[in-house]
C-alpha cells in the first residue's frame, strides 16, 4: 500500500492535470494466516456448550528431562515430552502410520513412533525427520509457576 501511494503521488506531482488513476491487473493479496489457534466457546451438536480453550494439565511438572508421557485431556490423549526446561505437547496419532504414539520414545530431540519408527523433531513443531512433509500435530502449551495449561482446538 505504501508503494502504491508513493507511485500515485509521484505521478500526480509530475502530471497535475490527471484527474485519476486506474490500475488494471492488480489483485489484492489474501491476508496470510497468523497461525494462531482460535480459542472460543462453541455450541456442540447436542446443544451442550463446549469450550475450546486452555485446560490445566496435572502432574506435568514432575516429567523428567528426556521423558515422554501420555495424559488424557478432556477425553483426548496427548503426548507430552520434556527436553531440558522446555515442555512440548503433540497429538497422539502418528501421521505416518496412524498408530498411537502413547508409548513413543525420545531420542535426543526426536519423538519416535513405536509402530513405524518414524521420527519427528519435537523442537521444530513435530516436523518429520525421515519424511519432512509429515508433521505431528502440536498443541500450544504454557508453563506458569509449575502449572501447565494446554489449548486443544475442536474439543
């Protein structure tokens, strides 16, 4: 927009008798997605209100460095792991084979599927190390004063 205004201003300055400008072939670019998870209250199909928002996660602060644990949050299994001081949360389903990651292991920064041995980089949003086009589904996770909170879309 700044460039458009600068060009128009330069044209009007050099040709003051021009009444207006029309530019053909210029299409407004779609706004890029900001990548944020929408957190809001929605109505469930059966009429009961459900909440897409932050849920507290009990017992995560005791997870040892290099450990993996599956915890069920609102009836949804979530794989949690810890590397150093940082905690990570991912969907329990392996994007390569579709099997459960509930007994996955952590090898350095790679979460390894117990069924297909697919490896996913925990520190890089679950990017597949063997197949970079595959990703584990990451979930936003906050640690505040030893208490973990997770945002799970679509609950």
